[in-house]
C-alpha cells in the first residue's frame, strides 16, 4: 500500500508519526500524577523512566529507520538514503514550526 507513495510523502508520514508519538509521551509525562493519583515511589520512578526510554528508542527508530532499513536491505541504497533525508527534513520542519509557535506565544 505505501510502497507506491513518493519519498517526500513517506518521509512526511514517518516524521508526523514521530511527532505524534512524542506528543503522546509528553502528555502522559505531564499528567502522570493525575493518572496515578500518588507518588510513584523512590524506586519505581527510575525503573519506569528507563523502561519508557528504551521503549521510546525502539519506537522512534522503527518510525524513522524502518522503511529505509528495508530499502537498504534490498540494496536500494539511493532510495533508502533519500527517504531518510526526507524524514529528517520533515523533522527539521516540525522542529522549526514548534520553535516559531513557542517564540510567538
């Protein structure tokens, strides 16, 4: 289904997925006290944060490198790096967009 889409569009989808995931994690972390209604404890907080860090690394790398990795594995090096470049470009676009929004608020 997504194999026929252009590299700029796939890069946009991948970067948008990553931004959406980051937004969801940020909302979760900002509301963690409201969700659990108590202190997570002296020992549980570091464990939960490290687990979240590991899970986030896997999800983020899958979103950004997943399709490019498959293309690379299929010896389509040019397509893989083009897709990676488009994903990074859209990521920079989102970063600058959020900086602009923060600056003018």
